[in-house]
C-alpha cells in the first residue's frame, strides 16, 4: 500500500447555527475521504468550538489523488434521541492539498447539505499531503454511532521531521480543460531554449496611438513577417511551409556543431616524472575552445560541451588536441581529427548521442598511446546541452581565451516566495534597567535582516510599559534571517542602553491566509544576543524580563515587489488560495538590430548583450552574445498565466562583467512592456520594438528588439470570470495597507529579490532587477507629472468636446442641428423610458463600429505621451538626481523654487474647487441669512410648482430655456450663476 497520506487538522468553528432551542448545541465534525471516515470529539454547549485535532487518511492510489474530494460535515449531537443534525459541510478538492510546509489554516464557509437545509458559520481546517512512513493513519469509524469518540492523532511537535509528496498527475486538470477549449500543443511548460525555422523577414510600421500626437518614425513599432518554426507569420497567422514544423515555433532555427569532451585515459607523459597536467583544445576553423586543466592526472574527466555556430564554421575538419599545461610550450599530447561531413544530426526528442573512444594521433597521423572519449553531432538550440554549453559567439575569431561560462550562459530563475510578517508589540513586564534608581524610558527595536522599525518611547511609573504598536516586514523563503526584538532604555541624549533582547525563528511563527485571530505569546528577554539565540537557556534561569507580542506570517496578501501599474503576478503568498491557470504565454526572443556600442574594445565600439524577461515568479535570461551589434538569440520561454491584468517585461542589457567596460554595472539598453489583456487569444504577434532609454541628455534609441508572442487560453470560461473578481487578494480589502506602508514594503521586497537573484549563477545583478521592477518609479519627476496631467486632460477631452458641441447647439451656430436636438429632447422627455435603452444602444453600436478599427498590435512606449520629446535638460537632470539630492545648493534652490511655483498653481486650483463646494454648503447654513432666505423661499415655490405641474412640462421648459435662441440671451451671466457666486465660502477664515 502507498505511504502517501492526507493530513487534516480540524482547528475549530465559529458562529454556528444553534439547534437545541437554548441558543447552543453540541457540535462535532465528521471527515470523509477515499472511503474512510473519522470524527472529532463532541463539544458541549459551544457555538464556537475549538478542537485542534489531527487526522490522517490513507491514499489508496496516488494517481487518483487529484480526483478525490475531502468532505467535512459539522453535526449537532442530540442526546435526547441519540441523533445527529447536519449544520453544514465543506468540500475540498486537489488544489487545496499542498505540502505541509505550504499548508496554513483556512476558515471555509459552511455550505448547505441540501436545498432545504440551513447553514451558517465557518470551519477552520489545515489540509496537507505527506508520505512520512512513521505517521500512522487515524482509526476509522466502525459504525454511525455518535457516542463513539475516535482517537485523534495530536499535532506534531516542532521538531517532527516530515518528507513531502509532490502531487502526481498534476497535468490532469489542464488536460480536462483542453477537451473543452482546444489549446495548441505548445502549452507544456518548458524552461529550456527551443528551436525555430529561419527565413527572410518583412516589416511594416504600425501607428501606435491613433488620434494622438504621433512620435518620430524611427520610434514607431514595426510589424514583421518572419519565417519561424511553424511557418511564415503574416498578420498574426501562421502560413505553413514545406518543411516539417517544430513544437517550439516562435523562434528561428539555429544550427550548431556540438562537441562533448567526456574524459581521457592512459595519456602519455612527456616529462621525466611521468605525470602531466592535461587539458583539451577544441578547434573548428578560426574558433577554438579550451577545457579546464587537471594537475598530474593521466585519466581526467571533463564532461564539457562546446557549441559552434554552423554559420561561422569555415572548416570541414574538427580538430581536438590534448595538451599538457606543465610544459614550457603547450605542446600537444595527441590529436583527434573528425571529418565534419560524417557528423550525424540529432533532433530532440531523440536520446543523447553516445560518446565514443578515439585513439590519439600525432601530427603525422600515426597512432599514439592514450584515448579520448568524444561525442560529436549537429543540433539546434532545442538541444538539452545548449544552455550549459560553451558557445563560439562568446569569443572573437582567432581569440584563444574564452569568456567564463558563468557570465554568458542562459538561465531560468525563480524569485523567492515572499511573506508579509505582521508584528504587534503589546507590552513588556518586569524590565530591569541599568540605573535602578529611575523608571526606564523604554522602546522596542524590531529587526529582520536590514529592516529595522522602532516603537515610541514610553515612560511609566512602573517597570511594565505598554506600546501596542503594529509593524509589517517582508521575509523570503527559505527563511534565513531571524526576528529580533531589542528593548532599549533612552537614558539620555545619544545614550541608549539595552535592557534585553529575544530572537525568534521565522519558521516558528504561525501562518494564516485570512484575518483570523492569532494568539499572543510571551518571550523572555536576555542580556546578550548569544543568550537570546540559545533556546535552552530559558529553562535554566528562574527570572526573566518578558515581552508580550503577537506574530504571524500573513499569506493572504500579494507581496508587491514591482510597480502596481506593471504587476506581473497578483496571487497571494499562500498556495492554498491560488486558482488554476487560465492560459499559457509563450515568448520568442528572436534578435536585436542596430544596437549602439556600449563599450570600447580594441579601439572599436562593441556590445555584449543579453535579454531578461520577467513574468510572475519566473525570470529568464538569454545567453550573452559577445561583440555583436546585431545579436541573434532565438530562445523561447513559456509561462502559465493566472490573470490577464498582468504585464510581461523584457529588457536588454550590456554585460559589463566580460571586460572592456568602464564600470561593473550592467548597462541598460531598453525594455518592452506587454500587457496580457491586450493580446488576442491564439494570435502570434511578431514586431520589432524600439529600445528607448531616457538619458540625462534626452531620449535615445539604442536599437530594436524583435519578439514573437502568443497567448493561448486553456479555459475561456475561467478567463472571462476573472473580470468579475477583485484584482488583489481579499486581505488587501479586509485589512488594507496604507500607501506609505506599500511603498516601504515594496522597496524592501525588491531588495530581497535582488539579493537572492544576485546569489545565483550567473547572477542577476541588482541594477537589472531594479530596472525590470521599476524600483524608482515613485520618485518625483517634472516630466512624468506633466505627462500624467496631459493624460488626465485627455481622459476628460470627450466631456470637453461634448460641452463645446452643446454650447454650439445653445448658440444656434448650426440651426438644423439645434432643431434636431430640440426634437430629440422633446421625444425623450415625452417618453422617458427610452432614455436608458437609447444610451446603451448607442454604446453598443459604437463598440461594434470600432471593432473594425481595433488595435492589432501590442501597446508600446510613446515618447510624446511620456513628454520625453520636449523635456528640458534641467528637468532631465533633476529626474536623474540621486535621493537625497547631491547637487550644489544653488541648483537645489532653483529647482525648489520651480517646484513651489508649480505647487502654487495646483494649490490655487484645489482652493477654487473647495470654494465651490463650500458655497453649496452655504445655501442652507444661514451663514448669509439673506441668501439662505431667498433659497429657502425658492425651494418652497419650486416644490409647489413641481407638485401641480407635470414633470415632462417642467423638463421641456427647462430644456428649451437652456437652448433658447441668442436673441433671447444676455451677455451678462444669468441670475442663478450670479446668486451662486455671491454665496460665502470659508476663504475668509484662512490665514
């Protein structure tokens, strides 16, 4: 029998429905899973019972776990007739079955068992999967006797070690969805690099913002028609070619000669000691790669792969040379020569090519002692050996030294899972300050890593200060930092003395996925940090100062680690709250054209570029193409999509770790953002995106990036239902975070992600992570402020146009139009039931009419919309200024004065809006007794007139009066406007 088990911890319930007529009842919970049943104990007269009992169920067939439901029924035990009444049930399926480390307590609302039954309240459960053989299954129920009390397994201690089982048949739900909505075969997740077919390309320029201010032609988006693996892309559709298609069809196919140097044996030595320091040199034409060398080893093992681009191979012979590093001159130990015309071709999913032993030869072609194991084949970038191979484009022709593989290879990264840590510092007890003659002026310093927050100083007449302050931190799994509390006494100016500290491991803190109550805890304070880290010391000493806190890991939030406008993931931290994916996003990074040199090498401009793509938790990095201004990447990646209101970001960077650069920071060349909701399902988008970067000297185009993108939906119903759900998890609305909190936490989250990704190999550097995450988007920019103001005016331009048109109607500039408006107005007044249908029908017809003019391309950055084409040099210099400012005092004063003038105009507008609102309030406030008297009497007259006069008549007269002919108008304002402008406001009370 399988050792896989489903663990269920029944925590408690609350707000249950009373059934005994006395406002209470005797509840118990019955669990059913895979033909097994278990029951908790019965709680007497309790509407909010707490059980904290654990049960384990055997899983008979692990392959069927995804289709087995867990049902939890809440019953009321009636002792009078020994019967039970169902109060509600909870039904959970495979998405709720997670590993023990990911499991948190969730409170599920009780559902009705039948249509006629009633249900109320919630049931708290913690569900997880384990394959620990030491855990025994719970005793099942022998019969339906409510008096039988099962034996429950107590909760595991913190020291209990678990091994966890990954759910089998994880793709089964996706396969079932594909039966409803057929999806292309590319939906299988693949983190590698894939192949495509190459061919000529054609392009045309697309107008990015119809109707808006156009940008320069060179900055426009260009639609292309490349020949990819699936055929030529024309208008987003694939036109099949004669050659067979590839599974990964969003990049062009690139052919490589792969050489795997496995090992050598019985190598001859050329010195008197009989030892050698061997290494291998692989040479094809003008390109050669070198393995690492071993010291004094005649049977070395390298197992290293070399990839030579077939386009640059100018030779018909592959030469593999074994050399000795210990010799004065790297004289050869032996040669292996292979005719490239005899090399086989391998296409995945064929098995890897078996390596063969080759006898070494001398320069004359005679056999020598020693053998070298090699595997040589032709393949594409879809080969499994491609990502970790040495590449010929990592060096220049004729160069004998290659760049370290650490900095050039392609890689897939996963950002750590982030948690919000909620800390509530309540009080301290029995503090002992250094100076016992005074009461301490105490505060608490809370620290996780480099995040430090402090409470206010509290001075009381006893040793038990109370703070009751709450803080939020960010932590990443696996938890490496500890939560440290330090109670300090502000003894004097610049003099803080430590009273005590305690250290808490983040793994020991309770996790929650909702806003349930978390119990508080007391922690002993130690004098030194080493004592605080010693968990056994608390048992030795008798007296301790203590700290009272409430701690929890909030998994119901989505930890914002990027700008909210460009979020690529909106899921909460707790995996149990994740919904199933709604589609698959595929990205083909084809090539870059016309890149600007970012460094100087051998007296010439050069660039060593790579691309980074970010979506969700998955980051990808292409290989670095060395010394090329028109690099070809042709790498394809795939992501699962959980929400269409997310953004894919692709950036291009110059690798400064290779050499020839003035600094150690990777220079940004540009980036592209693509919102998933703007993509049509199933269409292939192939465009050249201009790489625009804002520099202190102005906006610059540093090249173009050619991408192929396709979004495929796995379930149209789930995708459409997303539009009715909240954008963020529920905790953001139940216990919202302030704007200041969000900015601080986002900054900390970006720092944590950058630190974790910077420890990978090759490292994803901090400047790359910050640029991709828009870490500095919250800083002040005059250019960005102008752009946002113009965006706001553009939003209201339709209203302004409608008001201008109505003004022309009222002034009778076009008499025929005015007469028609009068007739339409009279019809709507006489038949008011037609107003709303007419409005919605008009919007429907407008939408249908605009369908033929719908955008057929992804949106891209617009220099005119961003006000980047008309910004002054000083404003750009201010935008790139560090924070805090480092310029001279004169420049800072000038910018401050400019900001004051802009803020003064905004202040005037805000004041005018407030004045109009205060005048409305003054109508009935009697601040102006004469004006209020007039208004009250007019209200009385209006009430009488409206009561005795039909509403249609009043509306017709009012409308005709507003649209009256100019000969019946006066050039001075009307009486109501004059009356309103004379009302008082609170400006008189302003200082």
